[in-house]
């Protein structure tokens, strides 16, 4: 399936694309692809959320030993309502009382705690680019250029044709063609943001907590950063050095024994487009102007009064 290229005047249609489609991954045997086969989707806040949840579920793939054997630990986005959990996932809670029971441990939850638009992170554009559009939207940045071979060839053929003294038209006369048509692809200038996420790990035993928190420390090696991918976009994330841990082991009450760890992650992301409110295409394709043609002027000879008479 070929990716879609959203150009001016085209209707954006995502229905034909799989949910996990990655535009940046082109087959190794496709060395002859053209610009029309290279697509791009917008970078939204939801894409960053999806990327970090996917990193937790698929890359880390956390598992630990439970009373039922080695078990893959579920990852929850924030904390859904109890009624929703009971209805959609019976394994997340075990019935103890009429209220639907308590959540089954171990479990990992994640939530976004804040977003900061950072003016200090501007990428290659160190100033706000003015746009002459009526709605005051920011300008665009060029991501690719190429020569339009067919249109450039047509101008070259016309420019290289001459008529000799005998009235014979000679094609392909050697001349330098200065009318080169350039096709340009541009996207809205990315807006850089910092997104903060809090991951909470809850277990019933200390050994389970050790199993689930150790991958956060060792997976990235001697550094605390990693890269996430979503729809061809890359986001860099940084794991906070401190792991806040707590437990209720010393509590002599009737509460269920529980170990808790909090892991904070900062993601350096960027936003392209305005989401569902954006009526503009993400990728705009434009062609350079190489020739301006004016209509031929007609001179009325003096004394010809019948020139304007039908």
C-alpha cells in the first residue's frame, strides 16, 4: 500500500492506512520511489501519548512472577473509572466486595501531567516567520525539492527550436535551458513542546517491584534518554534520575499490602498542524514559476474605421 501525499485541493483520507503505519519506513528494495510516494501525517499531542504508551507496552514489555506464574503486566492510560474497568477488562479487578473489588496487582499506569510550550526550542528557525494569510497562521518550511522533468523538458524543447534562413524548423538546437521547473514540498513550521508524564508502578511484593523498575534503569544503558517513533516522527524522551518509592508494609491495618514507585519522563516533542481543527493540508506541493506570458497586443492602424465593426 502506498502512503498518501496530502497536497493542496486533495481530501485527506486516513481510512486506508493501518493504525501502526510508519511513513518513515520505506522498503529496502524500493530505490526508485518518487516524491508522490512519500507521505506525512501531522504530529499531534495524541501521537506523543501513543508513542510513550507503545514504548511501555511493546519495547519494555514488562512482566513479573505472580501467584499465577510469570505474567505480562497490563499498562493503563491514567486510571479509568471502576465501572469501565469491570465491564471492559475483568482481569484488572478481582471481586472482594459488592463495589467491584480491588485492582489486581501488579499494574502499571501512565498519565500526562503537563505540557510546556518552550520558546527556547526553535530548531532551525530562530524567529517567528511572518505569514500573509488572513488568519495569521505561521509560515511553512521546505522539506524536499526536485526538478519536474516533464515540464522542464517541454520548456527545453520549445527553447531549443529555431528556424533557419530557409524557413526550416530545427529541433533540439544546442542551447542552455534556463527554464527549470522546481517542485517544492513544504509543511507548517513545527512548534516545540515539552510533555511531562508520570508512570506509577504498583505491586503486591517487593520482588515484583524490583522486576518492573529495573528495566527503566538498564534499558537505556549509561544514559537516561531514548527515542520513540510514531507515523514517521521521532520524539526524544528523558527518564528522571529519581524513582520515588513507597509502601504500606508498616501499616498494621487491613489494607492490602502494596508497593508503589513513581517514574517521571520528559518528552521533547513537536506539533505540526492544528489537529482536527486544521483545514489546511499537512504537505503542500508547489511548482516554481519560470515564465510569465502576456496576451499579444493588437495595434489598430490609423484610418481603419471598420476595425471594430463586426
